[in-house]
């Protein structure tokens, strides 16, 4: 993994602009609208989180899988690949990239089937019908889309550094960490460097813990663009506002029906050749 974010493929290829996202999502937004689209992305982030927790993955592995999921749909319509297939595929790939270890084929399918049946039957009344060869095929599609740019820098490491510099880890880190996890349900990881996301999460934690006065000078001395920190904060606050009014169980079935559906004619040629080298990933910094 690259030790320097500024020299990484994350920085050079995967910090996108809001205008780019709107343009690439135009087809989906014509069908669903911005709010419904964000609700659907929130839902599938929850699905990835549930599957990852059931597999006992580290949070960083789950976070990377969520970023892969968001990267894919930042450049493809929802009708290009079933999100229910892409979600476990992102987990499968992330577990290898983050050096957690390859998840056994049977365990992955078994866990996904169990999670969908036990937690998300209201959204998916039918059983999870995908098998491991579908995941392998989808993995190569995902690798191609991301141009093997698989290294993801998360806000967790700079966040720990910042709270330690403040000497307030016990008071601020748990809340800031949860906010960083929640930020994965927004587009901030596609739009901003992770150190800026970490600062926004930390500042929000300071507000929650009434530590603004104690940390004011520390933030004032930072050589960062505070307008960007405010932009990130506003996006996360919009998430919480949306979340508060989002009745997932009642709304998601309708959103899934409205979602653009995958067309069989869009299957790529050569997908059936995906068995060779499926456990070997070449990673670009």
C-alpha cells in the first residue's frame, strides 16, 4: 500500500467532483430522484455492514468494500449490475486487498444468504440466488471499472493522530469514529481527502461533547481549508436528517421496484473466462 495519500491512485483518480457524480448518475436520477437514490445507497451500505459483521471482518475491510461499491456506481448506472450481487463481491475483493485473508467461497454465500433471509427479507422476499461463480464474474467487472486502483485511504488513521495530538482520545475518539463510519453512507469519501473527512468528524465530535472552546485554538492553527471541512460537515448532517425520516422497512421495497433493473443484454463478453487467477489481485497504489 502506498504510504503517501498524495501519490496514491486514490488521490489521483478517485477524488471526484460533485458535477461528475451528477452527470454519471443522470440516468438513475431521472428514474429515482436524488433523495431516493441516496436512501438506496444508505440501504446497501447497511447490507454491506451487516454481511461484514456476520463474517467478523475488521471495520476497515467493511469500509473499503463500501467505498468499492460507491466507486462502481459513481461511474455506472444501477442497471449495469445488481447491487445485491455487487455488495458481497465488494466484500470478497476487499478482504483480499486489506489482507484479511480470502473468505471461503461456501462461507461467503452461506453468510450472505443467512443475512438476507434473517435481516432483509422485507426487501428481498426471495432467497439469495447468486452463487460464487457470479461473484467471481462480478469481481472482474469491478476490477476493470476501478482499473485495479484498489488502495483506499480511510479517515480512521488521521483521526487517531488528531485526537492524540489534542490529548482527548477518550472523550472524542469513540464519537468521531462512529461519525466516520456513518460518513460512508454519503459521497464524502468520493469527494474529499480522508484527512479532511477526519477533521470534519472530529469537529462534530467536539460539538457533541461540548469541547468546542477547548479545541478552538487547535483548529484555528491548522493549515487547512476550513470551507471544505464545513462542506463535509453539512453533507454528514444532511445524512442524519435523511436518516431520521427514513423508514427503511416500509420504503425500501418500493425503492427497489423503482430502481433501474439489470438488462441481460448488458452482460459482458468473456465473463465466463473469469475462473483463472480469481484469488490474485494486482493493486495499484
